[in-house]
């Protein structure tokens, strides 16, 4: 895998962006769905898989377990006839949370799994005790070291009736996958409702899993002794979708976002309408239109279908260009305003107190040298640089490539002055 750790993005802002931009498959659907291939020894064909670093990490992790296959274009052909290693080492997954999604399915199929504790974005506490609690109740013996989680089971996992104390997407996905091979009927309550969970259910059902309750908070899974392979196409990435819609709201940009499912980001579209944008919905397209004066808003992040935490940084940036004082309350992660300091270096006026940010607009932004702290913050900084006067240098920009497929290339095609430097 190419090392992007020293990647820098350079943008000269205030170019008008015009045209259509295509949304790739969902990273947050592809990660658990690649992990789900562990549950079967048969072959999979996964389509519209985004070519991003987190997916490459997961593919490499599966190869380390013994999987054979190819990742060509946006298509993954893959099979794991025999698990040849039960270890997911840290050097493979140190930049991703791929290891955590592997734990449930690997344990369910193999009876043993040793995975590195997950990496990913430094955006605050991302507890995985709900995963471990559920697997323990299913009969697994869990032990932890500083770096690893080890899980063992005697024979097949057992069914459980388990209620998640709080909404958790990866927790729901992990226990859901494990339950498909468990003995008996498992009931999972207070499950996450994100579209990526629904897409994982679609894949598992096409593999032969028996799951009831899709798109509800209660999932009922009747375990089977084995599952089949499948052909499956990823849903579009709703976070990339929302990011590009926000890009279309900046300045005099005229962007139509293609390959969309508008209801996936309805909470964002509602907020943009409150601000004063007109949202034109076409056949799988979203086209934001400037509609006169813009008004400040108050927003809080919530589990789906509420406003997504993964679009908080991008909206924060947009609100720096809206007259008046807006507020955003972050309810999901406790360290997710790191982009505020970087945007303030460009001239924004964002005051963060605890889990709430007060954004005073409209402020002109000026290019500067700034640092991307995490995946979604990096997207917000790209948006800020597009709106800013002069040149912006975004360091640590490899974060962007963890979750956005060729964002610089897509923006360049719209007329952005953007370049990528590998130092």
C-alpha cells in the first residue's frame, strides 16, 4: 500500500466550481461488508467499493487472514476458503477501525480471534465495550492486553437477547454478523438505524442469513451453520454526498451531486433549507441553489436519522459564511471540534465551549498553512480552502484519502485549483 502519511494538499481558493460530481460507494458500508465475507468460505463479488485507504487496509487485513482475491477498479472479488491466521496485527490496521469489525465474524467462524485495538480518527472516546459485552454473553472468553483483544469460544456462539445501552453502529454490525452463525435466535435491541446497517443486512440476507427487523431498532437473527457467497453493490456514500452538497452551497458554485439517495441526508437538506438554500431534487441527484439571504441555525448531532456527526465539521465550515451567530452541539464524540482551531487560523470566528461551538459569520477566509486532524475535519478544511482567498496548504492530508475517493480529482474537474504533493 502506498504511504500517504506525508501527503499535502495545496488549494488556491475562490474559483467558481461548476458541473456534476459523482458519489462513490459508501466506505462505512464497505468496511463491515468486507468483514462479513469472513462468515463464508464461498466467493464474493462486491461492486462500487470506494477506492480509499481504509478499504485498502481492510482488504489487506483479510488477505492476512488467508483471503484470496483482487481489488480492481471499484470491484472486489474475494474468498476465504480457510482461515490461515487468527491474528489481525497492528501494523496493518493502525490507521483504521477495521480490526474491530473483524472480531465478531472471525470469532463466529473460527472460534478464535486476536485483533489489534482499533485506530482511526482521534475524535474522542469510541468505546467498544458493547461489542465485547455482547460477545461475552454469546459464550466468548474475552481477554485484553495493551494492544490486542483476544476472543475464544468453545464451539458455536450462543444466541442472546441483548439491548445496547447506547446507539452504536459498529457494535450493531459486529454482533449482527456474529449472530448469523450462532446457535438459536438472537434478539438485538436499541440497534443503530444508519443506512449502512441496512445495507449490511441486505448483504447478509443474500448470503442466506435469516434476519428480521431491517430499519428498526430490534433485529431478530436466527443463526445458521453456514452461509453462502454473494454478489452485492454498495449504497452511495451519504457523508461524501453531504460534503459535496455543502461544497455546492459555497460562494457562487453550481454543483449537481450525482448517485445520491436524498433521504440518507434529509437532516442536512432540512438544515440547508432553514439557512436559506433551495434544494432541487432530481433523478438520483441533489442540486443546492443560492436563494437570497442566508440565516444562522442551531444544530445538534444525533444518531440517524438525526444530523450526522460525520457532517458536523463540514457544516461548521459552511456556517462561517452565513450571516449571524449559529451554534452546533456535538452529542456523539467528545473531541470533534479540532477543525475549529484550523479554520480560525484562516479567519473564521468559531468559539468552542465543551461540546458546543458558536460560529459567528459571515467572515472572509484567507489561505494559510493548516493541519488535518481527522478524516471529516480534513474535508472541512478542503471546503474552507476552496472558499478562502489565496493559497492554503493542508498538511497531514492523508486523512482525506482514508474516506473520500479522489476528492481532489473530482474537485479539479469542477474547476478547483487543487494539487496533491507527496513529500
